């Protein structure tokens, strides 16, 4: 089959060239049209269920709202985990599905389940709603609305009714959250004394406002040939309309709302605030639609913001503070530059060692053409152009050229040997056939090494599948080119064999290699002993390698999340937050600081008012004196000066990814599960101290164990019955009087302003005001609340977290100056020794560690599968078990170099480096196949074993040596380049360099020695 393909290409040379040019043009078009992003789609298929019951205590929210919803979702096909947060007045249940589940199907399943909950939720509870079809990973653009001297209510009004509305019409935008400022509200502050004077209740006022704010229709009045629509307009439009709303009449004199209440323009009760560089602001977060193109979406948003800015009131400005497109463009640009550098280095190496410009350029031409073929395949299969996929192209550069080098070297060798004995096309055909099957088998092995990686699941699969696809696609393209296009071009450009004196360096190296090879063949035991010793060294080195999921990416921004004592008020949180803004702004590396405190109404992120989130925009990397780790340490020193503050320092994408996957922040989360909150609080503090005292722990904090103060009302049913009152009536009056009740909305054009009824501040400012609240008995008697209920101070949990229907507490931390895996093992051992957990309580580890463990387990299985695939292909190629085993046994020579290189370079064992180790399996096998195949050819000609081994190794020394050198220099830019985007692939590049350095020094001796050893016992 391979020979027929070669013959067809050489027979139809013009057609072959035309087809390659056509495919390359499509590849260029694909590059232009490919969506570009920093990462592949890492949106986990999860659905958020948001339910509200204003004022309900967190324990009641958990018991009456969260648990019923969790129970309903449990056992749903495809659901992998259910986690929840229950806080005052809010329930958030997150249902996680298997990776790969269609998000819309997942939402449909959840919606159908929710329809079964019916009216089982307590009174006053909103209908459960699903969060937007996006995730935190979709938060790609953030900006603030600021205005010097502009009222914060005006800022929020502009953000809500101008900016937000217009941005929601931009293609690719899914959801917008505004946080900060004051939301306009019409407030009816009812005076209890005036109610008493008019013998009215607060419910009378509520009903009057509700019933007086409506338009109505009388149908159609028919008058001959004309139909006239009857329309009544009774909606409230102004504060004056609200004041003049009639409640009732006394002695034919109307009683208006304005008679019993102060009607004013105020702001909604808020549990949020935002700031920018120390000034008040509205913080706007934009989420893109699921699967939309990030760059196109952000570009459209920026264009819309320019237009919106021109229409804003004077003094109000829109300032972008987080723009993911900058990171995307910068990272892709840097990686593309690395590819270009790699190609140039490969060409220089080939020029240097091959000794001829035409042959070197011919062999190197495969690289750009293979990349274009890969880009076309990525476009056809929906693989985005990301840091991961471009990295895959970068690490495949050397491999793309390897087959071409072997082919061109073989053509040149035969041209020299058979000069004048055959035509050029005949020589090229023979040379191509000579190595065609070996090139096909070797390329197929490498491609099949990467194919199993396409089956990776979870986060590691979503992140690294594009890398594997890009490598496999580019190598497949290189294989096709080597079997078709390269032989065709050789007939045009390799008409004359090269001069002997141009190969002096490789010939000299080959002579040196030949002398050492003969010595090695005579001292097999000594060589194999060294080989075994190096394997032991690598095995020991492996145990010292740090383990983590993936190396961090310098994003150009930082996230600092702070948490204060649970009883901290919003005002105090804002005060301290503004102080921290000023502290952070003093750092020369900081360009701007933006803060959010609490969480926006209706948001999926339920942060209490004692929680603040700082987005710190850094100056460009080249202008910074300190890197992320050094800056983090400097920030920690400043934060430690504020007593009672816990904090986590991360980068934006890492923070979003952690929250999306686990609902927590930080690299590592130690989860304690159990039924009783008091026991959980006690034991989690013990675990926190263990973590804090473990080397490498940073930013250690625990989900707060201290409760928040509560005023608990315990109605006396007998006393209530004595006055003819019910608990429902008491609840309704208390909720309306203190929490307030939004009874209707006022429409001002296309803007909506809610109308709230509650008591004035002076009647709800302290505990006594609550006790003296008057209840309206059916008899008309005014009954103080304290007369029918016991009111006492207590303490309750601020937020209750659950996972898979169990309560849990978490210790959060980052790990610095050591690997996450080793840190976890030390903490795990200490917990087992020092923390006595009651029956029914247990500890698990989450966050980055959870993803790391899943990834490494999957990759270990892949290693075994790849070895099996390699063995099967080798056996089918050689028809010999011992020759297949010979090459398999040589694989450790490359792994030795990869592992030792990781240790020397200070890199960890992560998904990137592990993929590099797996890739070495297949890549190094290619040269072994060519070497063993050539030895077999000589033996088939009747040569003695020793002569066949030596001559085969010497014949293939030059192409194998050049291909190994090409592999090393092709990834040097990735290993040495420090620009954004290279961090993720640097471990893989280090593995490649170490593996091929050892391959040059060791493998070229081990294969011949093992071959001669096995061959004397078997037949080829």
C-alpha cells in the first residue's frame, strides 16, 4: 500500500503538487477563521439552582429549601456531584454532570426534576431558577462604571438601564452582573402611630398600593364601522401618585398613603459594595455565551462600550479592568514566535549537519506544510486555536522534520551510490520505497501514542486533548507529505549528490561512534550494567519529583479574596476594603485595584458581606521587578498587618477554575464531612492548625466556624390564640415591618423601580423596637410582639456548605516552595495521627490536588495502553517478538533522561510533563525502527550478525543523530522562553530535551548491543 502511494505520487507529480498547494491554502484560511482562546472550553457541565426566601435563617434555608432540592437531584443519570450553599435568605445548589454531557441536555434534566418540587417549598420562597448557560470560566471581560463627583445611585442606574441593556444585545454575551452602587427604590415608610390613629394596619397600606398600580382594559367598543379599544391607565408613575394613593376613607374623607407614611426615593437594602482605586464604583462582570468565540465577543463588547460611552451623562466613564483578549493575543503571539524560532533552529541544524542547502530546505519544508494541514484538521474538527493546541504544534516541530530527514538522507545516499546507473526518478522511487514502510510504521506509532490521550476525561482531558490532537494531526500530515510530496520535490531539487567534503563533521562523529560501538559490543555486560544503574537513578529521581496538576500561567492580574469575622457589617468591610485598596496601589507593579464586597442580588456567587474580592491589574511583565510568587509574598506581609483577616491569593483564571470545579478558592481544599455543625467546627480548627504548621502552607483559612448574632423570635401559640392571632400573621407583619416587602413596581419608560413598604429606621433600629412592634388583633386591639413571643439573642451559622447531601467544612490554602502532592501526603499523615474523628466523619482532599490525582491515574493507564499499541505495531512490522521486545526494552533510555532533566530544571511531574514522557515512547521508537530495519536488511543479504549490526548502525547514524538534534533544538524556545503561554509546555519541552540527550548518548549503543545479544539466540 505504501509503495503504491509513493508510485502514484511520483507518476502524477504535478497533480500531487497541486493538491498539496490546495490543502495549504485551505490551511491558511482555517488559521484565519479558527476561534482563538487562552484555553480550550473548560466549562464543566454544571447547573446552578438559585432559590431565595428573604430573611430566612441559613439553617432553615438548608432544611426547608436546599435539602429537598438536593434530594430531588440525587440519583439523576449522569450526575457526578451535588454541592450547595445555604446562607441567610439564599440557597444555591450546584449539580455537576459527567464531562462531555451537553449543557443544554443537563439543564433540561434539572428543569424536569425541579417541576416535581411543586408547592413543597415554604411560603415566601421564590420559584427555583437556573443560573445562566455559562460558568465562571465564561467571565472574560470586566469593567467598572465610575464618575468623579457622581452619586453612586446614578452610577448604578446608568449601569443597570443603559450599559447592561445595550451590552446584552451584543452577540456572544450571555449574562451581565452589576455589583455596587445603590439601586433606586420608591419607599413607603409606614408610621405605626399614624396607623393607630386611623385604625389601619400595615397590610391595609400594602393592599392599597398593590391594587392602585395597574392598567386595565374594557375590551372593544364597536361604533358602526369603527372599533375603539377601551383602555384604563391607573399605574403609578411618580412619588406624588404614590402619596395620593387612597387607602380608605374616614367620615367621607379619603385617607392617603401620604397621610400614614413617608413616601420617598431611596435605595434598596444592599449587601454589596464595589470600589476602584479607592473610589466608589459599579463593578460589571460579563459572561460570554457557552461555546462562543472569546476574541470576537470581547471585540464586539469593546466596540459597543465606545458607542455607549458617547451617550453617557457627563462625568461617567467606563474603565476596563479585566480583558482576557489581551492575554489570549499575547500568549498566542508568543507561542507562534516560539514555533518560528523552533523552525529556524531546525533549519540551521539541518544545514549544519546535512551539509547541503537544498536538501536541508527540502527536509524542513515539511514543517510549515504539516502545520497548515494540522490547522485545517483543527478547523474541521472544531478544535480552537489556544495555548494548548499551539503548544502541540510547537512540540511537534522536530518530529515533523524527522521523517523528511531520514527520507532525504536515504535519497542522497542512493544518488551517490548509483550515480549514472539509473534515472533520477528510479533512484528516488527506490530510496522512498526503502524507508517508506519504516516511516509509515514509525509515524503511525507516534500518532497512536497521542490518540489515546484524546480519550482523557474531566478537566485534564478538556485541557490537554487539543495538544494531543494538534500533535497527531501535524504528524499525520508530515507522514503523508513524506510519502508523496517529498519524493516528488526530490526529483526536481536533488539532481546532483553532495560533495564529500561537506559532511566532514557528521562523518567524523560517525567514525568516533563506530569505534565506541565496537567496544560496547565487546563489553555488553558493562554497558547493560550502566544502563540498569541509570534506570535505578531515574527511579530514585522520580520519587523526588514534585507533583501538581499543571504549572501556573502568568495572567498579568491577581485575585486576592479576603474574609473577616462573620459579624462584620457591610460598612466595616467596605472601610477595611478601601484601606487595602490604598495599600495595594502603593506597589509599583500594580496598575489598578478593583474591589467587590458581598455579592450582587440574584448572583450565583453567594458571598457574605464580610467577604471581599480584589482584582489587581499588573503592569506589563517586562516592567515588573517581581514575579507572581514574589509579589504574592509581598502582599501577604501587608495583609498580615490587618488582624482577623483571612485571605487567598490567586490568578483570575485559576480562581475561576477552582470555584467552578469545587466551589472553593485556592489550590488545595481539605474537606471534612459529618452531620453535626459543632463537631465539624471543632475538628476543622484542629485540621487548620495542622495545615498551618506544615511546610509550604500559605493563605490558610477555614470556612468560618464562628456564628453570626441572631434575634430569635419564639411565638407562644397559646397567647397568640388568646388574641386571635396566628403565626402566619405575625410572620407577615414582622417581615414587612423589618425586612420590608416589595409590593409592586413603577414603570418609568423602560426602567423599572420597585416599591417597598416597611417601618421607618427609628422603629427598627434596635431590639426594643422589635419587642414593641404592634400586632393588629381581630378585635382591633394593638398587641406588642413581646406579649405573645419570647425574643432572645442567639448565634447561628452564616453559611452551611454541603456536598453529596452531607454537611462539610473546608480548610483552604495555597502551596508555595514545594509540590502539592508531597504537601498533601504530609497533611494526610498528620491528620490520621493527630485528629480523632468520630464515627460518620471523614476527610477528603479537593481543589487542584483532586484534578491532579485523576489526571495522573488516567495517564498511568494511557502509558500501559501506549506500550501495548507500540508492541503490536512493532510485531506487525518485524514479524518478530524478540525484535519488538528489544525496542520496548530500550524505551527506558529516553525516560531516564526525561526524569533526570525534570529534576535538574526544577520542574514538577504534572500533566504536561507526563504527556511528554508518554510521547517519548513513540518518538524515540521511530529511530529504533529505522535502525533495526536496516540491520535486518543487511542480515537478509547474508551478512554476519556483528557486521550487520555495526554497518546498520553506522549507515543510519547520520539521519538518527540529526533527527535527535532536531528534536532537541525544536523545543529549546519552549524550554527557555519565559513569555506568557510558555509555562504550560515548558515541562514537556524539558522532558524532550533530557530524553533525546540521553538517547544520543545511550540509545545508539543499547539497541545494537541488545540486537546482537538476542539475534544469537533467534532468527530475524
